[in-house]
């Protein structure tokens, strides 16, 4: 029986080739979209779930609260030095603690050159919390001793070729020798912790003589993770441990004018849901997962609606078949199975087409989403399970309604040539088309919102000029004495294509020391604010085109100001409690964190260092070349290749044996908008696809309507109706459907757009044109699509449709 169903289904599909091709393309696009988005969503949701203790591991962050109001002003991912040790020693709910600190200041050496690897200091208990499989060595003692380092397989191949790396010696920062105590498999990409090397934390204690577990509460630069014992009341523990700072150093915190609290995040939430940032690897967005999943769901629904409309549109051709089958004894259940089998064959064929598209466009999708999916991911059990559910859902969703409609036809009527599908069916089909246009228009509007925000961010005056600025990175060079900044800077200035050169540690897109603390000297401690500390020289403002609004720049003729002077921004003026930029000149700033401290000599106009997602942060610029790591070069050359060759030659003269690393400031700054650019491309692609699917669905419904109203049109023509009158009659109801669809879609999109734009400190306005353009486009497409079909029906000879009446 099943074979007979399939045989008839295949024969029927081949008979109606145009219908089959249209449905195949629509469902194929929908399923391909589902596959791509399922790949993305399953990957995003899988982060950090491969650790067997993932349900009991929590990242410990710090919440910074204003002492006056108690309001949380910042949340960060790091803690003061003693926090990890105290969590382990004072709280019986804690089974183990791992603490991690950035180790980039001690780079490994290879062939006599410093290498830029992802290196961190980590405590011995790290592998009790996290499952990173070892290729060589044992996790129990790998990080237990000073001067020990654990490396990944890729690092082992790079530094030791194909030889075993265990117990080999590696050189770090020119003079340090560490022993390899373990080799890990490469860190899975689905981990928020991405590293190449882990050095034992006891090594850091020997290198930084100031480090102590008893002090350093204000040095918020250690990441802590806790493993709770099984059965622990986690909420009670969080409430108790939250006040750890206040329990130990409340008086000390008063100097900073703030309270600090601990905050705990489940390991599984760090990648997608954290607002604290992630300095060890990538960060995702649950909102983006919701948005992309919604797109996929809508595209699949649109494809299914097409199938429903096109199937019912050709019901007149299948009506006699259904009537004959019922006459010869077919039950309604048998007919439903027959039509569902056709739907299943169509879905399976669409799946095959979708897989071909996935194979062809996987590289494009990877580039679009910043991922690296291979076709092997399609064979994962969880993915196969998801696809089975998706295909069954599409089969039932797209095939069940047409099956019920067609199997419910009365044989006596259809064999006489009378086909009535009822007003309920007509209303449902119109509602489905309206739904299609509601989704399509909504996607287009949201796409325009994203594009406008991107244009707004690119076109807005950010307060600095990053065009034709080349940045040379000297952070890997051994010391400031080795760099000899004055000599290299003068050599760069001697190039004919170079206008200005500055030596600094902070640039737009590359901030300085964020998270320092300062207050106006005359203010009490509870008015301490967070600031960014920047080291600059006398050419910084001119190189970046920054504008002084009060005071003056650093000057070689004022050496005392180079020692004690500070230049701050307008935001810092107001945050420190001064009335105006001019009123800030000559005022003193003190800092419990040591930097920034000094006398204000100038105020610069605010500029957006972090892009438009964030508000301008209080900044303090100090004349401190000893902290600088970048040469920023303002050039006027049209031929950048020649400029780079000249600078590279100078580099070899000054720093022979070290790699010449550079980037262009404007290109690097634009990377801050990469996430929004990807989202924009996703919406552009799928909104275009949704419109095409909606047009196909509309074509199907119009075809059905014209077929069922052929005699009515013939009568109207005989009674004197004009072609334009018939055209207006058939077009009017679809215009109303589009208007109703847009009326429903616009408030929803308006709310969603506002929700998305809340992630930006500076937003483009939502103008009426964002909604008018999609509405006009939808109306034009509707009139064109319906008009072609309606015009054909209106110009037909009425004699042919009425000859048997």
C-alpha cells in the first residue's frame, strides 16, 4: 500500500512540473535556511558544555557599586588578588577554585624572537574544574610547581616539531626558562576560554614581587572560577559570598568611594548571557541567537505556507481524482495518507536540494557568521535528530491542511464540475498570504533599521580623524630602552610622506588602562570615579585630530607639566564635579590606584574611542612614553605600499630580528561593528528570500482564485464589465491584505527595533521612511503579481467559461 502511495505521488508530482519546481525551490530554500541556522544555534548553545562538571562551575565577577547610592555602576569579569584564595579557604561549599591571570607580558621565544601567543597564568586546580584532555603529562601535577608550562598540541608542533614536548625547556621573555609539564589537545572552539599556553600561577608569584594573597584588593586582574560541592544550596552560598569584599576590606574600599561585591555566573551562561565581557576568548549573544532563530522559523513557515497555497490552488485539477477515489471506496484517512506521502516526497526532494545548496554556500555562511562549520557537522547525532524533527514538522505542517481540504471534497459535487472549498478555507488562505507579507515586510523594515544604524555609525563624527593613520606595534620589543622611541620617531618624521608621529598606549579601538580610579583632590573619597589612563606625547592630539576646548597641549618647553600634567576629556570634567572645561584647568586629580594623578593642563573635546555602542568614558592623558606600545603615523601618501616599504626599512635598521607588525587605524576601528555588519547581511539575505517566497505564495493564491472565479468573471464580462473593472475587482482584496499585514507588522517591528537599538549608546532615529518604503514595495509587488494573473483572466473570452451553462 505504501509503495502504491509513493508511486502515485511521484506520478502526480511529475505531471504538474511547474507546481513541483516552484514548491521544490521554496521548500529547498526554507530547509537550507533551517540547516544553516540549526548549525549556528546548536554551536552557540554548546559552548562550555563538554566539561563534566559544567553544572557546578561558576565564574566569579566583581560588581562595582556607588558608595552614595548603592547602584551598580559596572560589572567586570575579574577580581582582586586575594579573592580566589579566600573563597577556597573560608567557604566549605567550595570544592575547588581556579584562578587565571593574563600572561602576555611574558611572551615565549622562538628562533630568538618574541612570539604572540595566547598565554595565561593558571592555578594548579584548573583541571579539576575543566576537562581539557592531555596528550602528554598528567593533569594532577601539571601546574603544581613554579616555572611549569602546559601547552597545546599546535604549540608543541610549532616549538618542538613532531618530537615529544614533555619535560622540554622553553624560553620566555628573553631570560626565563620554563619546563613543559603537559601537552593538551587543542582547546575546542566551543570554549569561552581560548589559550595556547598555561603557566603555573606560582610562577607569577615569583615574577611579580608585589603580588600577595593578603593584599592587592584593588588590583582587579585575576579571573576566578569555583567548583561547588554536590548538593550545595547555591543561592545561599551566592548570598553569603557576595559580601566577601566588604567583610575583609570595607574600610580600604572607602578610599575608592565604592563598594565591591562578588557576582557568580554559571559556566554555561558565560559565553551567551554574560554582560561582564570575556578577555579569554569569544563572546556570543543570546539576543542574536533569538533573532537568527526567528528568521529561520519565519522563512520555514513562509515556505510551508507556499506549499499549502499552491496545493490548494491546484485542487480543481485534483478534485475529480478525489471524487473518483471516494466513489471506488477510498476512505478519507487513505486520501490523507496519499496527500501526506506527496508532501513527504516533496520535503525529501527539497532536503536533497537544500543539502546541495548547503555544500555550495557553506564557505559563504562561515564568513557571514564568523564560524568554521564543516559538512561533518551535519553527521552529529544531535544535528541529525534536529533535522528529523524539522522534516517531520515541515511535512505535517505543509501537507496536513491540503490533505484535509482535498479529502473532504464531496464526490457528487466535484464529479459534476462544482468545486466549493468554503469560505473558511478562503479566509484561511488569505490569512496565510497576509501572514507572509507581515513577516516579509517586518524583515525588510528591520533590515533597513540595521543598515541605517550602520550608516549612522560610519558617518557620524566620532571626534577624531582615523583616516591615513598607520599604527606600528612595538609591544613585543624587549624594553623602552631597546625601543628608543625618540630616535625611531624622528626617523619616521624624516620620511617625506609622513606628517605626524605619536607614541602612545591608547588609540581609538585600542583603549589604554580602563578601570583606574580618580577624584578631584578637593572632593571626598565617596566621589571617586572610574577613568581610563592613557600615556601620550606632545604629538598625540594633532596626529588624531583631537580638539582642545580649554588649556593647552604638552610642550617640551614646559618640562614640569610633562611630569605632573594631565589632559582630560569633557566627560571627565563633568564626572569629577567641575562646572566647565575652563574651570578644570589647574585643578588637581588624586588617584587611589596611583594612575591618573596630577594637575589638569588641558581639556579635549569628547571623542568615541569605543565606537557608538558605548558612551564616552572619562579619560586622563599623561605624558608617559615608558608605558607606550604603539607608534601612530599620520601620512599623506597615496601609495601606501611605498610608505610601508620605507617604514619597514627603518624598522630593520632599528629592530633587526623582530617582526614588523602594523595595522591601519580606520580598518581596526571598524572591527567593532563586525557583529552588526554580519547581522545586517543575514537580514538582507533572508528578507530577500522571504519576499521571493511570499511572491510565489501570492501567485499560487491568485491562480487558485482566478480558477475558481472563472465563471463569475465571464458573467461580469457578458454584463458589460470592463477589463479594468475586473482587474480592480481581483486586485483590491489583495491590496487590503497587504495593508492589514503591514498594520500588524509595523508596531511589532517598531518595538523590536527599539529593543535592538537599546544596545547602542548613540542611535539613528526611526523615521517614517523606514516603514513607507517597504509598504510601497509590498504594494507594488502585489499589484504586479496579481495584475498579471488578473489581466489574463479579464481578457479571456467569456464564451469559453460559460459554454456549458
